[in-house]
C-alpha cells in the first residue's frame, strides 16, 4: 500500500512538472535563453526521476525474474539521474547569478567530473552492489557506498548555495534578492527534503519536493513571456537590463566585452508605405538575421524597442567584432537578394567596448552614439547623391 501511495504522489508531481514543461516550450529549444534551456533540462530530469522512483516503489518486492531485471535497470537509471539533477541545479544557479555563458561553459568541464564518477559507479553497482542491491527476491536496498552518491549530490547543491551566498555578500541583498532569493529557497527545499529522506529511510520526499520547488522558481524567474519580445522572439528590454547589471559585474577583463547596437534604416518609411504588418515582418526578419549571424553560445540578443536591437558578447579582438558586424550586414544583403520582402531591409550598426569605469548606461550610450554616427553618415551620403 505504501508503494502505491508514493507512486500516486510521484504521479501528481510528474503531471505538475509536465504541465510546466509543455507550457514553457512554446519556443524552439535552440532559440530559448540559456537559463531557460537549463531550467527545462532540470524539470525534465526531475520528471524522469519521479517516473523511475514510482516504478521502483511499484516493482519492488514483486515476484518474478523479469520484474527483478526491470527493477535493476530502473534503479540504475534512478541513481544516474540523482546527481545529474543536482548538476543542473548548480549550472542553472551559475547561469542566473553570473549571466556569463562563455565562462560557465568553461567551468562545466570541472562541474561534470563528480557527476561522471557517480554515473560510472551507478552502472558498476549492477555488478558489485556499491550504490544499491536488488536481492534474488526482488527486494531493493541501499548499498555500502550509497553515501558516495549522496555526497556528490550534496557537493552540487552546496556549490550552488555557495554561489548564491557569495553573490549576496559581495553585491548586497537589495541588488540580488530578486534573483538569489528564489534560487536559495529552491535549493534549501531540496537539501532539507534530502536530509529527511536520508534520516528516515523508507520515505519518498526529495523529488516531489523538488517538483514543488521548480514550480516556485517557474513562477518567480522563468516566465518566458515576461523576458521575451513576442514579435522577434529575442530578449526584451527588461531582460536586457537585468542581464547587463549582472554580466558587467562578473566580467573579468580577459576578453573584449562589447555591445553592438543596430537600428533598421527607413523603418518609418516601411510602415508608412507598406503598413504596420510589413513593419512587423521587417522586425521578425531582423531577429532571424541576428540569430543566424551570432554565436548562440556566447552572444546575448535583445530588441531594445521600436526598430533598435542590441548584441552583447565577448571576443578576443576588435577584428572579430568587426567580422560579426560584416556578417550581419551580409545576411541582410542576402535577405534583400532573395526578394522575400517587398522592401529593402538594411541596418546601421555601431559598437562599444566595455571599460571598468563604465556602468550600464555609459556602456549602452557609447554604442548608441557610434550607431547614430553611422546612420547620420548614411543619411548625408544619400542626400549628396
């Protein structure tokens, strides 16, 4: 009866997670913000764990060799997924606190080491029972090295707590609470449930609690409609402001951090001559051009408002930044050659480099001035001939 009860509880949590996953994934995965991609993977992993946990409760102690083999397979996957879920908690926290995807990608090679060790030991437990055993009578029990998996999972969770705590101490509660409090609450819920489940063997508490915690984060941080421009599917201005505030603080100065500002030429004329539907089409195509031109692993794209767009990223040299701008212009030219639009679509583009003395406003203003100079030069050239 207890196994059926826990399976039912897990099913409720699974439906809850499935609803959030389906509701979040209205956009193609590849063009979702990086933090949202990680959060989606976190929820999918949580859903998988709930599913396998429910299966373990239903299969355990049931007679038959086939069910024992299934129990072994399900238990192995369950143990593999436990630290993977905690790994996603860590990299999600890193992505939200630092807003520095290139640096996170570099750190992930080190973050993944404990998880890989746990995965190897989980598979080996099929043969030596280190993490778990399933007896001839199909009875599951923890193995002698079960604590190793727990420690690895806690390393990830406590690492995430450390990142949040360090951010609060370094930057102050008032500047960090909107990001850090939901994440800290999420982490502490999972840690508390884990400790209870370890202390009181036989209860199933961790992953249903994690599902509830995911719901809390979902409501507080991960509403894509709030952070995404509906028309272009790029980030919007509020999301840009949050990103820049945190990104500029985490910049170490080892690369060139830049802002490329882009303004569509003759956008008002497009609206006046062809109508606002065509104006919307111009904005949509511009968003596609930017996504095609940029490196989605390193560049942050946003629509600032109207027909203005911005790219924030980092490169090793000015030549690479100028090559990016040339690529954007070439892709606009390719759109015009294809004749998919009934009007010509071009853009004026300027950029600025971030300096330690800059704040968000001065960083953006410098890019805006450079873009305006280019726009004015085009206008003068057009008037002259």
